[in-house]
C-alpha cells in the first residue's frame, strides 16, 4: 500500500516546510549515494544519523524518495540519533514562537 505524497508540487512543499526547521535544530543533509541512488544522509544535532533518503529516478524525474529509518541499518554510518525526538524537535521548530520572538 502506497501512502506517499503525490505530485511534484506537494513533495516540494513538504520538503521546503521541513528544511528551515531542521536546520534550526542543528540538522544537516550530507549528499551521498544511497543504495546505488543519489541521496543524502540526514544528521541531527551532534552529527548523529537520523535517516537516509534515496531518490528513485526514471527519465530524469524523481519517481520516489525512499527513506531508511531502521537504527540497525543506520549504525553502519555512525552513531544514531533518536529519530522520534528529532522529528518532534523539527515539528516544534515549525511552529510560531508564542512569545513572538
């Protein structure tokens, strides 16, 4: 069952909405080949691995973005972060500051 986000515009909006908040919490994306595909290793604060993402490309168009979140597989890349905590922090960074700061 495919529960993905469909359409280039929708995917771009989701990625754009996460980029700034992820950087604000100290996250980074390291471009890297993942499973033979162009992709990235995403690291949280302190450089710990959160996940990897790989792009499935056909006819020069992205068909799917495949993420690996399994800590046992990610350990090959270094110390692993608590992905749930990083996602929570990123989502919190997307919210407006209630103090208006």
